[in-house]
C-alpha cells in the first residue's frame, strides 16, 4: 500500500524525514558531536540513527527501493567525507553499522512501530 496516499499530512512527515537526514548529516560532519549518555558504543549510535531514518522514510514516503539505496549511500558518502576532514576519521565499520541500521529500520517497519507515522498523522488530523 502506498503510505503517502493514505496519510492526511504526508508533506509534514516527509519534511520531518528530511530534517532527520539533516541532523544525521550535521552530527556526522561536526568536529565533536555530542555523545548520548546511555549509548557509549559508537556503532550503536550509527545503527540507531540509520534504523530511525529507514523506519521514518518507509512510512512517510512511498515504499520504494530508492529510499533504501539513498540511505545506504548516505551512510557510505558521509563516512567517505569524514575521511577527507582533518578532525574526523573514515571507518569502514561505521559504513557497515549504517547499512545494518537501514536493514533494522526495514525490519522495524514490519512491526507495530511501522504504524507510528500513521498514528501521529491520525492524531494530528483530529485537531
């Protein structure tokens, strides 16, 4: 089913998705990104970020393979750019964690979390 057609406010949820991409990009390229207090393992941050992105994109946009390709490519390109920066490092294991996060987000989209955007959309539509 095309999620985009059944949402009342698809452009709102798509804008949130692009804001999430902007946040991940900024955090990936800033000199010293803040570290979450509960997750000290760097790879868990990558997994979580890309899982959230994929979960959100799967719900806010048409379910097409291009979003999977886009998010995997984003994770790879941002790591490559980090390798060019004097204050960040290129880590192939981060690319793997990003890609696994995308896979995890796809899996989560098939759970009850896969209805989160529709629930929020419905709640917003009542007001």
